[in-house]
């Protein structure tokens, strides 16, 4: 017998790995509408199976927790069952030997707090509190509730113009979202359970590029009502679009030179070509919407005038001011905000960074936009400084990877402490303190703590601060709109405390995504229409193809290709290529048509109108 043998993976272990992989995909998909109590039990059982079982809290305590939650699900449990679950879970947390058992017990405690109503409903009535309101996962995750399976099916049949019409029922910016949407719909695509999420944004890009100009639907008969929209960004223009379709007379006021909001003044043209944005805005205005640019409320026209001259007002001013880092030297020459830089680029006023060292502070998408723009503006060296790890960045992973591919450095776990200034008051360097990763915060990201290391000096002729945006709320606060933490306060129905005044988008939620702003504008249009005494319906006369889900085999996802990094980093030309016809057909055929075969069948299919 040999002393040692080379271990080879057993067939059983290979199957286990497949099970783990499939489980990971299914958990990651996590479609809405699942019973939280059932999910808690399933996850607890997994945790129990993964413990070593040497300590009593894990070996016996987790088993007892599992049986008690099973009692809750099976019906007719003891009246004190929830108290016993809480007590047992707390004992596990307090006495388990290792973090694995402690984490499992804490999971149950967190579930009892977060899903208390669901647990109580099971105890009292023996049924799940949740329903099937969120029937189609991708549609449920889209803030604007766009009919995604419908337009994917239309793309599959080559009916791209009809796909655009269907999208416009819920979103008047199909082109914008085709280029820049963060596609939250893909995060819950049920196809992830099989292989990978459908490239929904890529298919939308194919549809808008192939369809060309698509006529808007006809407007309803004029109502004689007037609505003022303050802010010409995605939220304001969305509300204006649907209100115009409903027959109301809409006037848009915006303080910038051109309409578009952060789509123009926050997103560089290499991501979203300006001619595409201009065309989409022109299409919206063609409904008879009147627009006044370079008009600031409170300066060029008072808010009282708007309230007196219009039947309703929608405030969607976005978040267009910068936030300060609060470090020494921040007011030096050469220190600029991301808002200032991107606004200049949006107005075709390109800064010259030729031969300069540029440092960007921040880790979000805006920071990446500044980093990649600085590369294109001729900077000698670009460094993005972030106080957490790369995986903790709020920027999309592909944006970070793209910046690195274009030659920028992403310096993580370094917190800015001061900006070094020369005798002439110009910035010459950023000093950053190394960090060490610590405990998780409430958002589930590990906190950075100061490391036992000396600060480092990063040469910087230009320092760009990209740590967030703020709202110019003062004029509207003075007019009676409530504010909280610098944001305007409005309900989920977009109504404010002021009669006839509605508000939504970034000025209410804080800086968010384009699609969330669009969703707010859509909600505002519906509620303003109702406030004015009407109930117009927005619908579309497009027949969605009959489902024929035939290709069920696992296969790869089609990703959109990009121009080579060495080429694209030298200009602001769009960096992403559109899918080919063959690719779009292949990718769209992967759709499982959950509007028919999935959850959607239980609620009666799609929402045809709103």
C-alpha cells in the first residue's frame, strides 16, 4: 500500500458541486412573491446541514428551531410558538461556539422582526400573507413596470417598432434606457435559475436601433387643464409626456441650457450619444409640450406664479448640486465637483486635462463617469480613490472594469485626508489614509477603519469630488413643501403637503437611477390626471406573440460587445456595439415567457393599461 495517494474528486462530490451551483443561481434569482417564512425555514435547514454539530446550540438548538418553524407552516401551532422561536434563537446566538451557528440564530431573529406579520398570519390563519401581486419577476423589479416579456417576444419576431410602442406605454424613454438603464429587471430574471439572466437591456438597445423613429400615439381630446412641470429631466419629461397624451396642456421649466437633466449633465456621451437623447426629447416635445429653458424658479419666475397660473404643478428638479468631502484644501484651485465637470461636458464645454494627474474621489457610477471622462480628456494619469474595497463600490462592476481597462487606477481602501496646496493656492496632491476593512454596517457592507499605516501622497493637478449630489430645495421649502434631510417630502402617490403640487424623482428620493425617476413621473401623471378630475387610460394597440417556449436547454447569454479600450479611450463616441440580428434572435429566444408559463398565468397575464 502506498504511503500517500493523489486525491481525485469523487463523482458524488462533483454532483454536490452542481447542486451548490444550481442553488446559488436560484437564490440569486429570488423571484418576488415567495413566502418569507418558508424561505427562512429552508435557509435554516441549509445552515444546520453546514454546521459541524459539535456544540449543543447548533446540534440541538437549530434542529429545535427548524421543527418550530415547520409547526408554524403546517398550521395549528401553540399560541406561544413565536416567543419560543425567539427565545431559542437568542440562546443559539448567545451560546454557539462559532460564528456559523451564531449567524444562523441571528438569521431567525432578523426574520422574526422583518416578517412578523407573515409569521403571525401563519399562526392565526394557517396561510401565507403574501399574494401574487408581483406576478412576473422582471416586470415587478422594473420601477416603471414595463412589459418586458412582451417586448422581448416582439423583438424575437423582428417587430421592433411594435416593441418600442409597447415600452412607451410605461416608459417614454426607451432609447435612454436602452443605453444607460441599470437593468434591475435582470437581477430577478427566472432564466437565472437555468443558466443566466436574459440580456434585457441589450435587446432593448437592438429594438431602438432597428426600429428607428416610431410615432407617438395620438393625444386625447384637450381637457382645458394646464400643468406646470418644474425640471426637464427624466421624471419631469415622463410626467409631461403622459399628461400631454391625456389631453392636458403642459409647460416645462428648466434652469439649464438644454433639457435632459442628469441624462445630459450626468452621463457622458460615450455611454449615451447626445444625438440619441436630443431625438428622444424632441419626440416627447412633439406632443405639444411647451418648454422654457434657462428659467429658474424663484429667480426668473416665482413658485406662487406657477400655482396661480396652472391647475397643477409637478416638481422634479433632480439633484444638481455637489457635496463636499470636508477635508483641508478642498477649496483650492484645481479642485472641482463631479457635478460641475459633467455639467460642462453636457454643455460641450470640455475641460483640458492634457498631461495632468487627475484624482477622482468616490466609488459610485458618477465617480466612474468622471474617471473615464478624464482619461478621454487627455489626462496623463487618472486615479480613483475609494475608502472601501472594489467589491463594495456602488458603481456597476462593468463600469469599474471598463475604467481599469482604459488605463485608470482604482485605489481602494484609502480615505482622503487632505489636499496639498502650493504657494499659489493650486492643488498639487491628495493625501490618503490607508484603511482596513471592519465589521458590516446596516447595509451589509463592511466598514472601513483607519489602518496602522502612514498616509500616502498621490500627485494631483486636478481633484474631482464625486461623493454624491444634493438638492436645491430652499425655494420650494419656502413655498410650503415639506423637506427632510435636504429632500422634498412627497408620498408614494407623489402628492406634497401643498394642494395641487406633486413631486418625485431624485429631489424626493435622493440621487437614484433614471428608471426610478421615470417611474415617479409616470405615477405623478396618473395622480395629477385624477386630481384634475379625469381618469384617462394609457394603453397600446399591440398584439404580443403567442408564447412558444421551445428552447429550454441551458446555454450562454449574449453580451453586447464594446470597442477596444485602446480605441474608445481617445474619444466620446459610443463605446458599446449593438447586437446583431442573429444575436438578438438567439438571446430573445431564451425568455421563459413568465407572463404565460410562470407566475403571470395566475394573475391573468399582463397589465394592458393603466
